[in-house]
C-alpha cells in the first residue's frame, strides 16, 4: 500500500529569502546615508538646471529639490535672456543644502534723464554722498583686495546680504560674496566711468561722466 508523502519546505529557502530582504533593506539605508538634499530657493518656474553637466527635471517648479550623493557638485542654473548662475557646492550626508541663485538680464534696459528734467538736480545730489556701503564692502573677503581697491560704489543687491552691486572701472556688476572664491560676477552696465545709487529693489541711478540714467536689472 502506497502513501502520499508531502515534502516539507527546505529551510534554506527561507534563509535565502531573509538574506535577500536584509540586503535590500540595508542597501536602502546605506544609500540614504550617503545622500543629501539640494534645495534651490527660487519662485521662478522657468529655470534650466544642470548638475554635474546633466540636465535635471524638477519634481516641482517652485523651490525644486534634488537628492544628490554626498560630495562636491557643480550646479548651473539659467533662464532665457539672463546670465547663467554657476555654483560649486558641497552636499553633506543626510543634510539639506540650500542655494539661492540670482539673475541679471543679458540686455538691461535703461532711461536717460536729461538736465532739463525736473528731477535731474535732486537725483544728481544723491551722488554727493558716500557711495560705499561699509557693511557691503566689509563683507568682501580681503583675499580679493585688488577688486576691493577698484570699487567706486557698492551696495547690496535687492534685499539680499550675500550679493552686492559694485561699480569698478568701466562697468557695474552684481557679484556673490560670503566666500573667498567669487563664483558669480554678472554685468549690469558697461560704460566709461560709471558710479551708481540704488533707486529701488530692481533699478539703480547711474551717473557716467555727464550722463544720468535709470538702469533696470
């Protein structure tokens, strides 16, 4: 008389399964431990973003975030008709790194103010005061001493403390400060010997020899 014999499951099969699950779980934890987050603080929805020469697609248009492996990375952010913003950053494990790009138009607009204008005298009188903001000037590293000695006017860009506007030589520029290595240096105006006074958060008065103008940036 024959009897059906049921084979019991091989214990090694369960062990292999547990090992696979453990490897996957540990792999996820290890990966998370080696990565950090880059957050781009910008309300602009039309940014073109490259990280380490690879174009990235943001999951959200405003204040996009990216998960990056810890270490140094090169970030290039641009938008149409503006100068590109380039930054060398360091991503730390399980940390969030925030960057805030700024953009200067490649062709800034302006308006010439003639001597017959009723506000000409009032505006030109603004250039009689000290055009060097001590706070902004002191925030530029002394490593850049040659640049500092060439500055004829300086103030903060918009409402930020990490970017300044300077006049130097024949131009007016926006530049990033806060580190010895100035990574972003974008032109606002080119002329002969310009100096400037801030008008508001998006424009400046420029006096270039006898020419007075408003320049928007």
